[in-house]
């Protein structure tokens, strides 16, 4: 995410990536909410033993999906914070480094 061949970071692009991760985490949270609150019940599969078994199988997979999406959502929340914090922290470092490099040839 450098501006050019130098090591200078394009902080706006990094902040934008952080915001994209935060947006993705919100979307994943909605997927998790839908998966856990879908209202699926055993009676929707009929009153037969096969229907009950089908409900158990489908419900198990839906719960696994909800758990996995929850982990992905938390990862995105954490990553968004780290990327955004990194953009802010390195912006200050870039300024300090540029000042230090500009002054490196000066005699004291």
C-alpha cells in the first residue's frame, strides 16, 4: 500500500481497508443473527422420525455456521481496529522519519 517505490504508506488507503473490514464485520454479524434466529423448528419438517432427523441435521449445520461466522466477525472487528490503529501510528512515524532523514546530513 505504498504510494510509490518508497516505503511511504498511503494512510488513507490503509484507513479505507480498516473501514472495509469493519463493514464486513457488521455484515457477518447480520448473517450470524439470521442463522441463530431463523425460527426453524422441528415441526417444519413434519411429525415423522425422518423429519425430526432432518431437522436435527439441518439445525446442527446452521448452528455450526453461526459459530463460524461469529469467529469470522470477531476476527474482522479485531483486524479493523489493528489496521486503523496502524495507519494512525505509522502516519506519525512517517513524519518523524522524514524530518530525521532531512536533518541527517546536518552538522551539529
